[in-house]
C-alpha cells in the first residue's frame, strides 16, 4: 500500500508577548523588540496539520478530513483562538510564547488524538505572519 500525506489548514487569532522575567526590561526590549510590548500584540496564525496514512479501500480516505478538523478545533483552535497565549492557554502556562515553542505545544495537543484514528501526525506548519513560519515533525 502507498502512504499519502494530507494537510488540513485552520486559522486562529491570538495575542502574546515575548518576555523573560529573569532579564531586565532593557534586555527584553533589546532581544525581542516590538514583541516585548508590555501591552501585548497579536497575530493571525495559519496552522497546517499534515497526517500520513494509507487510503482505506472502502472510502479512499486516509482519514475523513471532517474528523481531522474536529480534532484540531477541539484540542487546539478552541483553546487558542482570541486568547492571550501567555495568560489564557493552559498548555502554554510557564512557557515562552514564541512560534517555536507554540508549535511543539500544539503537536503535543494533537498527536495522540490523530494517531488514535489509525493515521499518524506527520508535520505541523505554523505561520505567525505571511513571512514567518515554523515546521515541526515531532521527536527531537
């Protein structure tokens, strides 16, 4: 059988601030620039979730994309959309709210739910802006 990779895109809006409490305000501003704004700032994120699997003989699907959408909405979008990543999101508590840290946390929210369907979570791509994004494949 042949493995196929299928991607679902979802979007969310969220605010955050990049700030290290162990540093001075000057060092935070020097390191994070505008992202250290004391009154937060926001992004319109694009989340791309790629699964891999073998299409079923009876449906031709690796996974029904409605099921994938439901998993993403329940375990990620509902928790992140129109929230403050630093203050409102349980799985981001105590973590730096960078795109790099956020994408790992999103993977951790999705992996067991996607893998329980018989497919495997393969990759997540998270666009913070149209020019900046991160990819994560799990593992190290």
